[in-house]
């Protein structure tokens, strides 16, 4: 990981917002567009001159056709294409290595139909790795997502994709597999008997430090054991999945193409959402975009409240098992090799193609990485690490005070939501200025 | 749409009662009814078309499959893809009446077994610490075993003379035969995960994929599910138009919907040579362009139907 200089001085500066918002720029009627197997809605000002900058918004499977970015960016004078991939609302269907084909449909639409000359990719939460993957492939070709180290390789059908001109990651996490690696319950040591837990690794046992009423506190020994255990369970699951896939391919299983791969207690056992001592700040002094619009540079503390309710969620099918996966969707979009879940140097970051820190090393265009201080998954340090891995010569990192992952004011933080009333305006003003500073003369 | 309108016109009592596999809640009170409904090649409901008429009845060990991930065990006497039973891998199959009767009965029996298994799981969930939760409910060989896709003698026509909107825009009244072609390739799909497996949860199975019955063709307790066109049209009073597509296999089902509909103002039309998606069924054509006007004809007819009334 790259290092950066420690800045001890707190700098407070006023944000000069270059883009004025006026009611005349309001988007009245988003227009539906079919984009191959994907679909989208085009938001743009109802009137005015031809716009030169287009923004593409998408997630691998969530419905982003009405994401907050659609209206906020269009109000600021951009053409915004908000898309749903072919896998909308269906995690079990995701074939991650096909995702760039859907993003490409959007880039081509913005360039060829909307006639913009600059395209910015905008990825919120899991949309961040979607856009990072796309841009890495578009800049370098399919070799980025091929090789013996990959759990799943992409095809050469990803050749010749049009690269975008910049990327904005809004609370973009490190990728679904790393999230799962850090959320899998390592106390399960026999997949055939997931109810039998190893008590030494049970994160929801008060004897280990769990607090059902608030913040938990685990010992360093427990944490070290836990992070190693998470990687070990993930590796076992990968081995099971690969073995099952071989049987499927050899015609030695019930099915001939794919197979169910339900993983009890696969999600919700995220220690850094339980124990505020884990990755609860930025690594370095970073910019904090405060509610009054000023910027301070400091070590930024996460505001994400502890989530003891994960104890219950981890046991459910709907959350703990993520409603069921298949062998292929697990390997493609939920699996990564590692020896330790919380140490990037012990994670084989590029063993999956769904990895922001892997893909950003192959991206050269300008990058804005924004972390949201009240992200429900406590992502601020993870977003910072994405930024640190990024290869872009022009890159920026900022934390938005009191913002949730959805870029709205935190309503369950220690301070009332009114303390963070401006998060939406502040972030989109900042992002609009970042875009205009770089691309408005194109 | 038929479920919505039936609830909007009658209130939640329509979807409640001890005969229902899943009952609706009173949250469905006070919904605003629409003024008319157009059914475009509507099927009898997902539990019928994706459920009881779709599952392979030859599987005899569902409990072991669902509980212990065992491979499905096949009863060869009910195997629709066995040439000894009439399957033709190269074209239309021909099954004996005896086989067909056993098959339809077997489909209903397998569906009833699956419902019992799912209800058992649901009761376990409701008694657990997370009573609102769900569980996987995966049914191998639960899809792509509709034998009317193989044997074109099944559900092949209307029973009574009905209107056929021909490619030249004229309408004739006649017994309308489906022009669909056989799909022997479903034999392969039935063995796959993506094409032959119902990848569901306990709740999604029971609410949208399950219906009680004694025979998948004509012995279905349609109102045991709230996902039933057949049940709902009997409780709808506004004008209804049923448009059936001749290049598909829902002609007779649409005629049944029409016959059972309680609407005083109801109409049934079959679109000559149209696929389920309204486009021309080119593989059904005897000469190129035979069904070239399906889209125009259907939407012109629908537009006139709407304008004449509203």
C-alpha cells in the first residue's frame, strides 16, 4: 500500500461551489431507455443547451434507476443515466464477469445518443466496484480479469469497451467478496452442520466480548483468531464450491449447469460493525466535508453506530444467507482467497474480479473517492484504502460528515439528524465541482 | 391485474379464508378499482403454469431431495422424456391417454407433497426465534416438464367457436386451433439448474407457485392460491378483454377465463399466428410473412376496444 505524508495541521477552507442549482435545471421527466439486457432512465435538465458531461450510475444488482444521484446530478447540469443491470434485484443470478457489458451499453448511450463528450462513472456502495471493474477492463482489455489466479475468469467478449473519463466512488466498498470475507461467521466449522458453532469463535457470545445492548469489545487475541478464522472458512467454502462445480461440469451431479449453494451464517458477522475499536477511523488525516460546507483535515472518526442486531440477522436466511446463492454466483461475486480477513497484505485481492483495490490499480483516469462518515457498514477506512491503492495520478479522497451510505443525514447517530442536514447538498456540490474543475472545458 | 382488481372490487375477504394456502392481510383494504382489464395471453396463474403443470411428476423422493440434497429419483412410468412413454426428441410427442391421465394426476400429487413439505418448514420458521424469516426451497426437475409443449394434442384448441383475428385484419368465428410447434428441447432443460429447477424460498413457493389439486389439467383448486386468474375473474365486474395468441399454448386457458368471467361486458379474441409476446410466430408459418401483422392487429383491436368503452 502506498503511504502518504502525515498532515498535522487542520485546515479549514470554504467550499466554493461553482455550480449553482436553479429550479430551471430541475428534471421533470426521466426517460426510460432499453440498453441491451440492461435498462436505464435518462435524467437531464428539461431545457437548456446541449450538455457535454454525462454521468453513469449503476450497481451490480440493486435498483439504481431512482438513486439519489440521478436527480442531484441532473439538477447540477449533467446528463445522468441511471441504470439497472441485467441482474436487477437478484443476487443469485449475478454473473459478475458480464457486468462490464451492461456498463458499456450505458457509456455508449451517453456518447452516441446523448452526444456528451465526457463520461463520468458514478458508483455508490457496491456500484463502486462495478465501475472500477469496468474502467480497468476498458483501459486494459480482458487480460485484467483473466489468469490462473482468478477464481472465475472473464471472457474475451470484454474486449474493446469504451473507457470513461473519470470515476466517482460514493461510499464504494472494497467489493462484495471482501465484504463477505469480513462478514462470514467463522464459528461454523462444518458446513453440513452450521448450527454447531465453535464457541471460541462465536462473535455473538458475551463471553467473547459481545454486547447485545451496544458496542462490543473483543480482545486482541479473539480478533486475531476471528480474522484468521474468517479467511479459513471462506477458503473452505471456495474449495467446496470448486469441487461441486467440477462435479456439475463432469455430469456427476443433480444439475448440469449450476447448483444451489446456500451458506448459512454467511453475512452479518462483521466485527467492525460490532466493535468500534476496529477500523473506526481513517488511517491518515483526511479531508472531512463538514455540515457547514467547510473542510477540515484530520483523522476522521466513523459515526457508524454499533449494530448488535447483527446477532439475529446472522441466523436468518433472508440476511444471514443473503437469500441463497448458486455455486457460480458465489464464486463470481462473493468469494476471495485470503489468510486473514482484515489485513490487505494477506488477502489475494485479485483472486476475484469483484475487488475495488485490485481494479483501481489498473485505472488511470481521475478518481474521486468519497466515504460517508455514518456508513452503516463502517466503511470509511475501507474507502480510504481503495483510494490509497488507486493508480490514478489525479485522485481525491473526502469524508462526508454525518452521511449515510445513501448520502442522506444519519438519523441514528449520537447527534440528531439536523446536525447533518446538509450532507446531500454538500456531497453533490463537491462532486459537481470536482467534475467541472476537470472536464467542463472538454 | 386480475388479483388486484378482485381485491379492489371485493376487499381483502377475497384473498382470505381457510381454503387459502397463504392468506392476504387487511392491508389490502380500500384499493382503488380500475375501469377495465386487458388480458394479453394471460395464463391461469403462476402456480398452475409454472407450478403444477410444469413440474416433472416422475420425481418420487422430494423429501429426501429437499431435506438431504439427494438426487431426484425418477419413476420411469411417469418420465415424460422416455421414448417408451411417447417422447419424440425430434418433433411432436404422442402419449397415450393412459399416460397423460397418470401424468396429470402425478403432477398434482407431487405439488401436494411439496406444499405439505413447505408448510411444515413454514411452521418451523414461525415457531423459531425469527418467525418472519424464510428458508430455501429448491425443487429440481420442477420446471420445463409441460407435456403440452411436447404433445400438441393437449390444450390444442378452443372448445367452442371463438373469434380469430386473422392476419389480413378480418375476424372469423370458428374453433381455433393452436399453431404452436413442439419443444422437445425441454427434455434437456429439465435436467438443468437454470432451466429445470424452481429456485425458491418456502414463502415464495407457497405464495406464488403452489396450488392444490387432484389433476393438473382439470382438477385444480384454483382458489387455494391468490395467484390465480381463474379464481379472480369470477369476482371482477368491470369490462374485460381476453386476447389469446394462436402461436402459443394458452388458447383454451383464455377461453376458460372468458367463460368463467363474471363481467357483463367481456370479449375474447385469438390473434392469428402470434407468439406469447405478440410478435409473429415465424416458426409456425407455412410461408414467410404469413403472420406478419400480429402486433398491429392486436393493438389496433385493443385500442378500438378501449375507445369504444371509455
